[in-house]
C-alpha cells in the first residue's frame, strides 16, 4: 500500500477520535477495525506510522494505484519525489502528514521555487488512473464545516426572517414558499407545527410563518418548503455580501484536480439547489460553482439522501449507467449505506465537529479527513505548493 494511504488513515482516525462523545470511552477492538484503521490506531497509541508496514485496505470500491502493494515503499517514495499524481493537486500540509513530505523530498528542495515549479509541471503531465468518472459531494460536514451552517447560516435565517417576509411579501417566489408551508402544516402528520392562516392580514401571516419556521428549525427538519424559504433568505445574504461561504481549503484544490482530469463534480445535498449554488458561488476562494461544478441535486430532484433509489436516480440524471463509476463523499453513515447499496463508491468524510464514527461503521466504509485522500495516486508532495494554478487566473 502507498504510504500516503496510511497517512490518510492516521489523519481520519485522529479527527474521528477527537469527535468521540465524552460518554463513550474504552479502546476499540482492533479485530473489528479495517486494516488501515488498525495502522492508524497504532500510530495514535505508539507514534509515527511505519510506512513499510502500511496495510492495503482501500475501502469499498477504491482500488489501489499501480505500485501501491510495494511493501518496501520504495516505488511510492520515488513517485512522490518525482511529483507524480493527479493534475493540479495542491492542499495544505497537516501535522500528521509532515512525515510524508520528508520522505518525498528534502526540506531544502521543497523550499526551492524552481523545485516546486518542476513538481507542478510533472504533476500536470502525469497520467492518473481514476476508478470513477464523476464525484458527488455532500455539503455540511464534507465540504463545509457544520459550524458554518449552524453558527452562521441558520442564525442569519432566524435573524432576517421577519424583515425578509415583510419586505418581499407580495413577491411570487415568497408566496409560493408560504403556500407550501401552509399546506404542510395543515396535514395531520404535522399537527405539531403552528398553522399558517390563509388571510388577507399579512402581519398575522408573517407572525405565523415566523412561528412555524422557528419550530421546524428547532426540530432540524429538512422539508422542501422550509429549505426553499431558507434558500430565498440566504440568497439575499450571499448576493448582498453579508455572507461569505466557509469551505475547507482542500475543497477548491480537489475540485481543481477533478476538473483538470475530466472528472465531473456534482453536489447532492439536502439544501435547496439555489442555496447550493449561492454557497459555492460566494466562497472565500471565489466562485467555485462556475469553475468546477457540473450540476446540483437536492431531495426534490432525486429523492431523500438515505434511500438507495435516490442514488440510482442520481446516476440516471448524470448519465452514468454503471453506478460504480460515481464516487459519493458524505459525513453521514446512513447516506453512505444507501449509496453503497446502490453500487456507488463511497468515502466517509471525518471533519472536526462531525459525528463520531463507531467501530462497526469504520469496518464498512473508508474514512478520510481531507478530499486530498480521495485520489488514487500518490500526490501529497503537492501539499507544499499552496500557490494559485493557471486555472485560477
């Protein structure tokens, strides 16, 4: 196995352990863990990973790259020192991966601009044998910190809700959302939701909508009527400059790699498509949507994210007859299960603040702490190259 997969497993195991709830204690049974998780556990308990003993576990649907089974690690080290890897991969170095850089090239070489340029040139020319033709990304907890959604976006909606309703009350898109909320709350299955009157008194309706939306957000509901209203409010925030999206630094780097290698990138999130477009169109890294994203999907288009049929519909929508040619990356185990049942390749994102992944789930799906670990080749040397590529100019 390539040494970098061992590094990726260490990074994922460390972040996942930090996410472990305080009430859950006790060592995990090593026999229940996948091989790369065993290596990661050993590192966390005893020290740096032994690259020559890294295990060949690659998770469901992830194939080893050529030379990855070289137990001595010589070929992998040589590949990294030449800079071979997916075109355009540039991600930041983390403390658990510094050792990989020292194996790949001496520090004095990494500090030399000419050496960096040579690595970038070689990387852009190197062929990469991707095992998938497209990738679908979840947002919350995968590309974007959960804290951004819950600490910035949701509070913005609550804060601006009443003002937005009064300012845009007579506009058709808003009235469509209000009507959908009204019908939803009138159904017997939603008896706990505050009703929204069908009355000419706009002030009374605004107050009722605010109460209804507040209850739904308190319950963390993800119904289309609620998501569509949130999308309208957030769109105003993004377009006015009041909101700038927070995405992980490895996200634009990964998108650049996929784009450079003709791998189509899609977003599949519970948030409405318009909200998805605004999120990726207004990031601290610029407009990622128009540069790299081929399409957006939400449950109203392909179905709920925890159902197998939704991923089958997703493959049909993007024109993939073989579901194994689609890689889905999420932070939700139930979504990963549904996607795997549909035949997709799946990776589970482990980010700070995400839900802890238990031993049983670790044994079924491969964990990654960065989108840089979603690639089938050794290109981590390019982590030292956090410089804009030509495609960014």
